[in-house]
C-alpha cells in the first residue's frame, strides 16, 4: 500500500511538471502565431490602401487641361501596381509562415497527445501490475491464515488428547492407589 502511495505521488508530480513545460511552449507558439497573423493583417491593410491609391491614380489626369493622362500618370499607376504585386508576394510568404506555424503546432500537439497517451498506458500497466501483486499477496495471506488455523486446530486437538490421556491415566492410577490402600 505504501509503495502504491509513493508511486501515485511521484506520477502526479511528474505529470504536473510536464504539463507546466508544455503550457509554456504552447503559449510561446500562440504568441508567435498571433504575431504572424498581425503581420498578415498589416500587409492586407497596406494592400487595400495601395488599391485605393491605384484607383485615385487611374482617375488622376494631369495632361492638357486635365483631360489626358500623361506618361508620368501612367508610370505612377504602374508603380502602384508593382507595389501591390510585391505586397501580394509578401502576403503569400507570410501566409506560408503562418501555415507552417499552425502545422508545427498541430504536429507538436499530436506528439504531446501521444506522449501523454504513452504515459497513461504505462501508469495503467503499473497499476494493473500492482493490483495483481496485491491480489497475489492477499491470496498468500489467506492461505497462511487457513494454514495457521489448521495448525492451531491440530495443536488444540493434540493438547485435548494428551489431557484426556493424562486424565484417564490419573484416574486409573488413583483407583489402583485406592485399592492398595484398602
């Protein structure tokens, strides 16, 4: 029973120590994930702003009497489109990083789940083994108790027979003595 208690306390301590470590890593991963999401949202906001700038540049005409577009106006629109393409590429790169972080978290959670499952299985095997050992010891105690009771019965029977024989011998000896005296 004492061994079982020590095993239980030890396993609880190990479980709690492992849980705290895993929680710290999950929190760090979550912060990294949130930072990455914030970066992507900033890039999306910049992209939206650039599309607004592009719409303005399409409407802007600085040519003769404001009727025609100049090459500078068209170049400005092209430059804005290039910036949008660069921003889109950055969004794809950052989204890939975000997916990688999420995949890493999923793999890590699966590994932790497997590790915890293995620990629980090991604890169950240990508990089962201890229960079997406990049952075996109880059976031994019962057989020893039965054996002791049988030994005690045999001893009581032997003492009873010896006392009976002594009583019979004493009775005969007393009768012979009385016959000799009379």
